[in-house]
C-alpha cells in the first residue's frame, strides 16, 4: 500500500472515530438531560375536557356571510 493510501486510511479512521465518540457522548448527554427534566420539571396541569358542542345556527350564518364576502371580493379583484 502506498504512503498516500496509508495516510488516507489513517485519516478516515480518525474521522470515523471522532464521529463515533461524539455520537456516544451525545447519547449520554441527551439521556442525562431527559432524566433531569423528568426529575425537576413540574407536573403537567390537567387539561380541560374537550367539548364537541355544535356551533349555534347564527354562527353558521355569520360564517357563511363572511366566506361569501371574501369569495366575492377575490373574484372581483381577479376578473381583470
């Protein structure tokens, strides 16, 4: 193997080793941070129950009027 190929393989091993060590450290740091957050974070507040009430008829009529006005405005601006 030539000297240049030997240097290339050495550089590749150093680079891959550095990336591997960095990723291992990243896993440990992330795990540690997760444990700290679970230990010291306040408990989540209970959420209010979700209601599935149907909107009133007047809300539907108002929504229809607003949408109709928006469509009419869009069409009048883009007729040119």
